[in-house]
C-alpha cells in the first residue's frame, strides 16, 4: 500500500501564490479573506486532498492572530545610539500601532544566520508576519523564504529570489547627490563604502558612477574606499594620502567616521574637503558640521512595508516584488563649492 502523501497549508498557499495565513483563515472560516479567495482556497484544498488531521505545516496548522508583527534585524546593523534601523524601527512601530498591531523586535545573531536558524518569534508563534530589516546573507534569505511566507525584506532586495521587498531609491538619489557635487565644481571624488557588503551600497555606488560617467570621468571598483569588514561591521575608512575634493559616503554613519578621521589629521570640513552622507538621521555623538545628505522618507517606508505585509497576511491584493520609496536631497554645511 502506497504511503499517504501529506498536504500542508503551505502546499495550498504555494499553488495559489498566497500566504499560508490566508489559507488557514479561509479553511478555519475566519474573517480577513474575501469570499472569492476563500472559495478558491477551499476548492484547491479539496483538489489536493488536504485534511487537517494529516497536516504537517512547519509552524502552525490553525491561524490565531497574535496581534503582533515581528521585526528581525541582524545584530551588526542595530545600534540604538544612532542607527538608521533604530529610526526606521520607531517609524514602523508607530505605523503598526495605528493599525492595531504591536511590533516585536528580535536581533538575528551571526550564529543564527550562519546556522540557518529561524527567529524565535516565528518558532514560538508570537507573530502574524515578519519584516527582515537589513541585509542578510544570500543563503539565509533563500532558507527563510523557503520556510516562511508572510514576510517582507526591508532595505535590501534579494536579487534572483524575486521576493517581496521595500527599499529606498538608492541608485537615483545617489546619482542626484553626486551631480550636485559636480555642479559645484568638484572633479576629484571618492566613494566610501564596501562594495558587495549590502545591495544598498552597490546601488548607491552605481548611482555615483553614472554621474561621473556622464561627465566623462573615469571610475573603478578599485577606487572605492571600504568602510566595513567581511562581517559587515563598520571600520575606520582608510583615507588616501592624496585627498579628493569630496568624499561620497554610502551612509551618514560612514560620513561621520570619515569626518572624524579628517579632523584628527587637521583637515577641515568643508573648507579643505567636502563630505556627503546618505539616510539623514541624527547621531547623538556627532559634533561636526551638519551633513549634506539624502533624506530617506522613514514614514513613507513604514507605511509602505506595513501595508504590504498586512495585505499579504490577509490575502489581499498587493504589488508583489520590489517596491522603491523615494526621498530628497538635504543641503547643509559639509559641502562647499570649488
């Protein structure tokens, strides 16, 4: 006698390209799923021979709303004293609260990421869905997306995985910022940021390179000044002996480190060298000139990612794939014209 094949909620979800939560709600007769979708789920379950008795869904068979949304952040990116992600987390937490949900944050350790371990808030069924905030390894992104459906990647895209993500407009905004420096007469520019450390850094470098290419200026990966080690931890950027007229830094934290190094060497910003950042968030320990930077719209990113994730959880229509959120340039005191 052939062994009976178990049909899981995730099998139904994958066949219909919807979330497992939507399947569970529909089969349990709960609200939050449209009647047309509910009938499609029931028909698909019958077609596949689903039985709740033999379901072996990895985390839960029956959906019970927790009222919580998880935010998982790699620990290397999370610094409450001035982190971009701490600011973004606060915006998301407020947006979730306005929708009747609470945010539960969990830091993803390097060991959990390397060992391909699911976050505790998922294994313990503490949340209805999850945002992964900040770049994780390709192996972990693939593992996570294969084992959990109600999620959105935030501030990074996973390339060929074609999963749902929300990012800022890194390429075009960095292009505009570099064009601003060129318009001010700068011709010796260096990009600061470890290439391939995150997808955001790569996109920002490409925007930087586009502006230079359009002005018949050469640019090379060899000219990039690194700001992180192999684990993605910030390091002091090694400044070149011959300084450019402007440093284009991949983020504000990087820009502050560059300014601190320049000041330690007696170089004045912006009198001697101009420096620009990206993100526009306040760092309590910084006492240098106010940064010219790119302002990421934290509130818009929060609304976008919360709306997308809740639509996935509830089985509603949404724009799948990568969603890009705009921003604008902020002109302050760290730049001067040549």
